[in-house]
């Protein structure tokens, strides 16, 4: 007898990645992004061998945590310079730092995963490429440096 899936739990399916929102960006940039990448963190490895160890290889211990930069891409809109306005606040180490919250949403719009970037600031902005034969939307990119990444489910 074939299973029609009616008794199957809704939690068994992977979450789609196209329904998300970004909150808390400087200057009210909004949450109309078409791509977010670079949500990663890693722990550096410390190799250590004490002097009276019978092994000839070091042990590996966790060291400092480090995070990469997050890249956000969005369409270019008329009279929308919010990326550039936020980037221009970087002067003589007086950076306007923000808490950025990225939420992956379910089909009802409720957050299923949340990434929180603390003390984020723009480190790189890339304007759109121009192409006479192209028909794509103009996309600009902002790269954010941040200090800590917190991940929460639900």
C-alpha cells in the first residue's frame, strides 16, 4: 500500500531558502534583498604538545572563534543611496555599528531560523555592473564585517 503522505510530519521537509528578511541595517536600508551569503563561523585550532607526552604528535584544542563577512545583494532603486550613506559614516574609526538580524521564514512568514550579527558595519560596497546588451535588474552589493554570530531556531 502506497503512503499518500497524509500522516507524514511537516517537520520532515527541508526549509526553502528563498523566503527571508533582513532587519536592522543602518539608515533604514530595509529588507528587500535578493541574496545573503557568508553566514559562517569557525573555531581556530590550537595544536599543543606538552613536554612529557609519550605521543609524538600534538593534541588539538579549540581556540578563538572567528566569523567571516556577510554579503547582501539587492536591486538598485531610484534615489536609493542608503548603502552609500551608511558606508560614508566610516570616518576616523567612528563607525555606525548595527545589529543585523537575518530571518529564514516558513510559508506562513514566521521565522524558522534567525542569524543575529552584532556590531555590523559595511566594509565594502560594490555597485552594479553595466551591460548594453543585458536585460537583468541592476544589483548592488554590500559586505558587512561583524563581531559575533548568534543562531537561533524557531
